[in-house]
C-alpha cells in the first residue's frame, strides 16, 4: 500500500522539504526579473533548470536595462525580509547621468525629493560623485524606478544604472550573467 492511499493515512511516508537556496546574480542588461517575461529574456534562464524548478524567486527587481546585484531564493521569509521597506535594507547604485550633477542637485537629493504618487520624499542616504556625471547613490525603499525618478526630479536623466549592494550583500567579483550561492 502506498502513501496517501484509501484512507488517506500517510504513516510511513516521508515528505522531504526543498533545500533552501540563497543566491546572488550579476544581472546583465536586457533581462527581466520575471518567470514570464514579456519583451526580453528571463533572469531565470541564467540558472540551471533544477534551481528554478525548486521555487527560485527574485527578492526585488531591476528594470531590464538596469544591471547589477539581484538576490534570489526559494525561502519566502528571506525574500520578504529583503523586499520589505520597514526592514531598511539600503541599496547602492552607480548612476551615469546625461548631464553633470550640480551642487544644487546633490543638495536636493540629500534633503529629499518628492516623487509623484509617493507618500514620502525619497532621500539619498549617501551621494558620492565619481565623475561630473557619474554618482554613487544609496537609498532605502525601492519604489518604482526610484533612482531614475529621483534624478529626474532634480532635472537630470539616468542613462545607465548599476546596483552594487543590498544591505550587507555586495556583488563581489561576479561578471555579468554569473551567480554565486550565498551561505545560508
């Protein structure tokens, strides 16, 4: 007699839990953070099928044209912890801008800018110029196109965006399209 037959008795049946996966990916441009992409390839095509079949999900997203760090897992609690705004995971990006970033623009970003349809101003926790039109910016939150909208709010435009850090997780030496298993 097999498991769950006739009277639904499962005695002697062992259900093995899926092993927890924790990964980081250096997302290349042109990939969507979706299992069902609409216009580009899925980031999940960069992983072995067995990992994806094991319930792998993105903890947050990046636009198809934004590159850099994505955390993935099949652990719902981990994903919730990373995505939840109240958990306060700061995210660091390098933004290449269409125009030089003026001192006034920097001041506005550090004081906070009000984005349309958002309840609270978005504030740059840190802002470092790497060149006159390249800035490293650290934010909390993660509202729709937040970094791009913040720079637009001060009169500039992001032409390239790369995320290098989420909380204590950094990209390390991963090349675009490469992933690494994180310690659990």
